[in-house]
């Protein structure tokens, strides 16, 4: 027996037992035709090796993850026309699971081990007509395919020791998008060993396209032998860093090309402990952060394989920026101190070498698996905010007289990521509107403007709630149509539905946003306040507390603490309301929090404190009255309305001016 790294595909027919029960002989005959006309030719063309067939299932080994994925896509696309005359409930539908991992090869060519087991567990998770792949496969193919997989997060698979990152392509995505071109795959990806079983040679035309002569073929064959002998050592061997267009321009005496905004490389986190366990933890952080940051709108993130060529090397960040063509580098370290794991991270400008942001996170070593997910969530949210703010400052510093749509878009998101105040909300709206005047079809500007308008409606900064609600809904739908897998787009749609009082639909949109990004802190917080407006104040706490755990230094922390305060106010927990609203205004003065402070103090008979809180309300919102508060019309849920009436009465008792009733 021998161990090796392999790309494994497991295929299965959905409902095969049912089809056999209805027509055993016909189903077997059709399966033979499927193998002869569809699956086997596609596997052979992709240089795959059928390890074994198991009734309706197949176990196949490929020389690379890209070949496995492209083969699965080609088969699924072919299935659309296969047996088209049969009714839908009788047609064969396939599912695929694909993994790259360590396998044990038997002398007879059979394969065992985790590499196979994970692929087998991924297959049932696939949608009929689609496919599921592991994170290791996704990292290899993500930059080589023209579409994005759905990130389903880390899942516990049966009999697999640790959670596995799962990515999926739906049946619709497979049918509407062209399969990837895998012809150049072998040029930059080591083939999987085949245990002495030869893989089909590429066609002469393919060899000609690759431009491989006899000498080059011999070199590749020698490299393959080294890979088989050395196992996974090839992935750790130092390779020359790639040269970007910026570096090549400088070397040729030309001015460097401008760097893309929000471009970043996540350098491998250093393990500062003598504990080898922390090495895997550090590498996992690097991989997960690379994946999460690539989900940020407008981001350009260097792939994990390139980033890992810098592992253990001293890096000149300015040269790194020129070589990779990025504005920012994230570096960090992991250290075990006793029973604690401490993580330090720094965001650095590759143009100036200056540290833009740094933070420290720590947790109990016994919770290592949970800590990795927690650290990644907090880092990703912090970096989203810091990168947008850094880009906004850079744009302002460069002071262009003719800012581009992208510049204005970035300034809008920077304003949205600042603490929640009426001024910041209005500034964000202005920047997004300016961006859309330049590029009317920019989906990120539409999503941003929808969020800013919805926020203005929900905080009653809007001058025309009805018109703004309609406009926000239109913009959210247009942004979502352009990017239906965007967690931010679904989050914004939920914000808009909150404004239009469609609370059930809003919670469903949040569920979709969290499905695409389980660590989206702002979505968890929004779920809390929507539950409150829907008459379920007691359900607010868990959602908002999770948001705070995921992003404990968030610029929106003052709003989230107010949400908890407001839930306590609705439930008449006056002391708790005072505690949480004091926390909120301690971060940033927020007039809503001062209203609840005034209400809680008034009901407790604290006249001086209630008056002070009302004074702060009027400083932040001159002319605010009981009439304004009473007619805010946040919700028509009977429970909410009854609780809110008690709040209005408390504000009146605290001394808020009555105002006009005209």
C-alpha cells in the first residue's frame, strides 16, 4: 500500500432504489447507456480513472481538482439533454462530491482514506444536478473558473474528525454557466499519482496547444516522479514569487500601473509557539481569511497558494506590493501562553509601509476549533471596515477633482461603516447617489444606496418615508438581481423590508444572508431588532449578543447595545435598559439611546437623570417631541404597539416637549 495526494470524485444517482423498484430491467439498461454515452467518455476525456463502480455510484480519481470539477460540470450539462423524452420523475439525476486529500492506494488500484471519505460525505449534500466540493478543492479551482461557488461554511460530516469547509454549485448555475477550460491545468498543478495505472494521454491537439516538446515532456515526467516520491513536499518547496504588472513596468522604465482598490494579500500567520498544533491553526486562519475577504464587494485577494510561497520568509512589504500588485498586506502571529491562545494581526499599506490597523484576540486553547471560526469572523468584519476606511482616506488624501464612480462608492461604504449617526447616514446616501450619476448600473452603489436610504427610514431621518421606502426596495431588488449570492445584498434587502414592515420576509432574507456568510455580524444584529419590531422583544437578545461576540469593537456597537437596551425597555426591565443605553452613549452619542434612558429613569422616578437624558435628545435632534415619537409608525404588531405606548408615556413623564398635534 502507498499514500498519495489525489483528487477524488464520488458520483451517485438520486432516487436509484425507487427507479429500480419501478422498473429494474429498464433502469439497469438505461444505466449502461448513461455510462457508455455520458459519464465514461467525459471521465476519460478529463484523464480520470474509474477506481470502482458501486451499483449506481462511481469513485473516480483525477490528476487535478480542476479536471475533476470540469468533468462533473460537463456531465451535469450533458444530463440536461439525456433521456429528455422521459417524465421528470423517471429521469436520472446525478450528484457529485469532490475532494482533494490523502489516500491509501491498494495494489489492485482501489483507494481508501480521508480523501475518499470526505468526497463520499460531500456527495449527498449536493443538489441534484449540482455538485459539492471541499475547501481544498475550492482553493485550487476558484481562480480558474468563471463563476463563484456558494460558501456553505464549515460542516460536521459523519465519521470525519473535524469540520470541513463546503462549497456548492447549484443545478441552475451548472446549466447556465460554461464549463471551465481545464486544458492548461497540468502546466501548473502536479498530477495525482495513479498507483501504476496509466491515465489516458492528452490528445495530440491538446499537446500542441500546450506547446510541450519532447524535452519539456521529459521534465514534466521527472517532476511527476518527484511528486510521487515526496508526497506533499512539493507544496512546501519555496517558489519564486510572481511579478506583477507594476514590477514589470518599473523594470522596463515605465510608470507603474495603478493598484486595484481593496487589493490585499493575507500572509501566512506565524506560529510563535513550540506547539505544532498551533501551526495548523495558523495556516487555517490564513486560508479562511483569504476566503472570507474574497467575498467583500470589489475586493482583489491574492490566492492562498501564492500567499503561502512567503511562509517563513522575511518580507519587504513595499516590494511585496509591487510584486503582487496589491495595496495592503495582512500579517499576524499565533502564540500559546499557558491555556490561552493569543492572536495578533496588523494591516499594512504596501505603498508606505505604515501600519493602518492592529488588533489582538485571545481565547481558551481548549476551544481551538471554535476559536478559529470566531477569530476569522472578527478579523474579517474588522478588515472590511478598516479597508473601506483606508481607501476612503486615500481617495480624500489624493484629492482628485474628478472622482470615479468606484471612488465615490468606496466613500459611501466608508461612511456606512462609521458609527451610526444621522450625518453619517446622509453622507453615505450622497456619495452613493453621486456614484450612480456616473455609472447608473453599478450594483454595489445600488446596494449601498438602498442600505443608506433604508437606514434613514428606520432611524426616522428620512424626509419622505413612503417614497424612500419604495426607492430603497427598487434599488435592493436591482442590486440583488445583479448578484443573487451576495450576503450583503440579502442583508440590505432585509433592512429595506424592515422599513416596509415586511418582517417575516425580512427575517427570511437575513437567513439567506447568514447562509452565505454565517459570521455576518450585522445580519445577526438586524435579526434582533426585526424580532423586536415584530412583537418578540425577548428574541432580540440572543441575536444581538451573537453580533457583539463576532465583532466586539464594531463601529455599529453603539446601535447594537441600544437594541439590547430597547428590548429591555419594551419588556419594562428598567435597570437593564439603563445599563445598556449608558454603554451605547458611552461609545457614541445616539439620540434613540437617550430617549430610552429618559423613559427608564422616568418610570423609576429618577427625575434629574430623566431630564438630563431629554436634554441630550434635544441637543442631537432639535425640535423632537412626544408627537414625533408617538407617530414614528415603526410597527403595527399589537404587542409592539402596546409596549411602545408605554415608552411614549415615559418620554412624556421625562419632560419631552409635547409638540403639535395638527
